[in-house]
């Protein structure tokens, strides 16, 4: 079967940049087709800084209701660097893709994109509860959302999906590389003393060093960045990610 076609579209409500466009693709696909889409789209991820001044940083998280039948996506927009809530949106819609490890963006992204589209103003940066490049095909949720929305994005995972790492010093802000052989997939960050580290990787339009600095700037006294913590509370309880 040939790869699904892609089309370029513009989201004028979201973006002030006149050149801002994004990539769309079919969502009613099989897991095999979804993996092919990931492999094709990962080539379009921009792994360097292409972001303006960050005044509005958004946390993105997804939960499920009715035994997974309903996807509940939450986007919380915070001022930066004050980290005060400015706006939030919660969207519920029927879940249309099965739970398949490594393909969670196909299950979660449609609802998140709808929530993003309901914001009064696009955020300058997305912090996603999930991985970006630190993914078996180097195209996790943060990459998918960043590319489709054309918003700079970062993956902040609670647990490792792929890669190896050395012990992280027990010092807030300390980090070590997340590696797959000689390839750097992200960073493992000690966000708080005495708790498990978190996993930071690029999504789109940002480099790893910059991504790490923004995640650290969004930390308060909790393990998770304030963006993720607030979005997680809005999204509600959900099954753990693999």
C-alpha cells in the first residue's frame, strides 16, 4: 500500500507569522500506516532553534474517560517566566485509534490539536506530556504536535521509552544524555531532589540545550514542570504510558 498523501494547510487563527504552514495527514489509518507516517514526517522535524520570544508556554496532557472510549485533551497556557495560568481548554472527543505503544500520538493528537485550535491565541512553546525524539522512530507526540501545529515543542516524559543513561546526580537541574548507541535522543533531568528523573527531548523547532533550559525554567517545587502539572490535573487520571 502506498503512503498516505500529505497536504499543506494554513491555520490563520493560530498563527501570526504569514508564512506559517503545517502538515496534515489522514488519521483513519492502520498501525502499519501510522508507523510509515512517523518515518516520513520525522524528516521534516527541525532540530534547531526557530522560536521567537516566549511569553506564553503551554502544557499539553491527555486523559481518557469511559474505559478509554473518550479522549480528554487539556491545554494550559501559562505566562513565562511567571508561570501563571492565562488560559486553558479541555476537549472531549471519541477515541478513534487503539492503544498501541509507540503510536500514542495517533490516539491523542487529534483531540490536542482541537484544543489548541480553541485557544484565543497560540502559545509560543509547547511542553508535551510524552516524548519527542526519544522514541523508537524518533517521532513521538511532541514531534507530531509540533510539526502539525508549527509551534516549537518539547517532550517531557515521566518514564523512559527508549535509550540508556548514566546515573543522574542528585542535584536539582542536573542532567545526563539519553543515548541510543552514539545517538543522543534527549536528556535525563533531575527536576527535584530524591525523586525519579524526567526525560526531555526535542519536538520541533528547538534544539536540546534550549529545550532543557525551558523545562528547567518551568520547574517549581514539584517533579513535573508547572505546565505539565496543571495540564495533567485538567486532563484527569489516565493509564500510564509505556
